[in-house]
């Protein structure tokens, strides 16, 4: 406990926290600083641990005394007082490693130390702060997830409505299909006639421009001729004042003048005819301009209808863009939903795995306790059997020792007899060896004699 990974709080802070966050009712009123300092009371520490387990795991304090006992325990009534404390100790030993406390023992409940109790309660307080913070984050994520789901439903409704509007805008009803076909045919015909009229108007404009150029030339010529006539009249008046003319010359000049006047009249009549033709052409042009104006009005109506169609197309494009944007947002929401579901699933898996591990640990501990008790009973039975066997073996060993002693005595006697026999046999063998050696020496001498005789 010398190196903690959590801050060790003061007794006042611990008392205030547990009175406001863990304890309720009379327990919160009765819990004071004197329960922890200068020496911790076991009853207060046990009550705090039970309330912490109730807060975290919904394990009520009265359930600790209801833990089932093993069947093969003798006199289970004697264990009723210690059942609650051992259950609390076992649960706290399973819980406190999550608070970074690994040395919790039964003595911390029966005879708690002040410093150890403060450090353990500080670890629990730190864990409860962390749990409250995480619960707040999870609730915020759940609220965000619910808001995203509501937004997703709203977007789905808007998407369906937009799809319906798009279908209504793109599909032409059957009762208006004939009118739409007629309008399309009329549009094509008007477009063709419009192009033809434009061509005719261009040709007439070109001819009018040519006639206007001719009229301008002729008007210039007429103006020039009028200027010339005025000049001639002035010259004639000057000449009349200066010269006395003869009647013949006057007649010839008058004839010339008449011819000039006739020529001028003929040119004027020609110009009048040209003017009449030009007026007729201008009237036809005005008539064609009126027709063109009608066609232009029709074209304006068509342009307005085309603008309406363009507006509808733009609305359709905007709706499609909005639909794509909503599709992207929907995909993002699906992705976020999948991430939240995966995170929630992982969290639930972790919780389920932790619960399974805790359950397995509890079952393993209970099984270990049952196995240990059974092994203890078996060992006790085996011990009694071994004691009986040892007694029997000691009896047999005593009997064997007696037999071994008697056998040793017999063996010592037999060995003495065998030693005596061995000694006699060895002496007789030595004598026999000597006789054999003597006999062999005699045989050698006889052989040497016989060889010498031969």
C-alpha cells in the first residue's frame, strides 16, 4: 500500500462522500468521522462494504447471511455468524482488484487498521468517481444515439417525401400526356415555321436595304437635278436679261425645255411607281412584322414554359442533390450507429465476460472449498487408515525383528558349523594337493627313467 495509483483522501472527505453517495437514511446520519479515526470500527467498515456491494452489484446486505453452506459440514449452525463476514470478504476480494487494491484480507473486516481502511475507502471512492463519470459519458452517448436515430427517422421521412415529389415531377399524368405530346408537336412546328419566317424576314430585310439604297441614290439624283434646274433657271433669267432672243431660238429652247420637262416627269412618274412599290413592300413588311410579333409572343410563351421546365429541372436537381446529401448523412449515421452498436456490443460483451468470469471464479472458489473439504475428509479418513496400517506394520516389524534375531542366531550357528567344515575341507584339500604334487613328481621321475631306458 506504499505506492498507490490513486489519491488517499482525508477522513472528512471520505465521510462526506459516503454519506452523500453510498449510505442512505439513518446509516448516513449515524456514520461519522469517529467510525474511522482514531481507530476504525469493524461494524461501520462492514456496513460500508455491504452498501458499496449493494450499490455496484445490487447484492443486498441481508443476502450475505443467506449463502448456502456445504452439505458435508458438521454442525452448520456454528457457521451462521461467520457466513455474512466471509461472504463480504469474498465479494470485496473479487471487487477491490478493479480499484487497484490487491491485499485485502479478512482481518481488514474483523480488526481494521486506520491507514489501511482509509486507503481502501479512498480506492473505492476513486472507483465510484470514475464509474459516475463513465455513466455520464454513456448516458450522453445514448442521448446522442437516440437523437441520431430520431434524425435518421426524420431524414428517412424527408427522403420518402422527396422521392414522391421527384416521381410526381418526373412522371407526366396520363390525362396530360396527350396535351404534352400536342405541345411538343406544336413546339417543333413553330420552331420550323419560325426558322422559315426568320429566313424570309432576312431576305426581305436585305431587299428593303437594297431598295433603300436605290431610293437614296435616286433622291440624291433628284436633289442634284433640282439644284441643276435651279441653276439653269438662274442662268436663263440672267441670259434673258442680257440677251434679246430670237423667236426661233426661243422655240428651240422651249422645245428642249419641254423635252427636259417630259423627261423629268417620266423620271418622277417612275420614281412615284417605285415609291408605290416600296410602300406596298413596306406594308407587307409591317404585316410580316406583325406576324413575327405574334410568333415572338408565342416564342415568349414557349420561353416562359421552357423557363418553368428549367425551374422544375433545377428543383429536381436541387432535390436530387438534397437526396444525395441526405443519403451521405444517412450513410454517416448508419456508420455512427454501427460504431455505437459495436461499442455497446463490446461493452456488453466485456460486462458479460466479466460477469461470467466472476461467476466462474465464485463457482471455482465454491468448488475449491467443496473439494478442499472433501479432500480434508478423505485425508482424515486416509490418516486414520494409515495410522491403523502403521500400527499393523509396527506389529509386523516387531515380529519380523524377532524372527530376524532368531534367524541371525541360527545363521551364526550354521556359519560356525560351515566355518569348521570349511577349515576341515581346506586342510584336507591342502593334503590332497600335496599328495597330487608328490604323485606328479613320482610320475615325472618314472617318465625320465623310462625315457632313459628307451
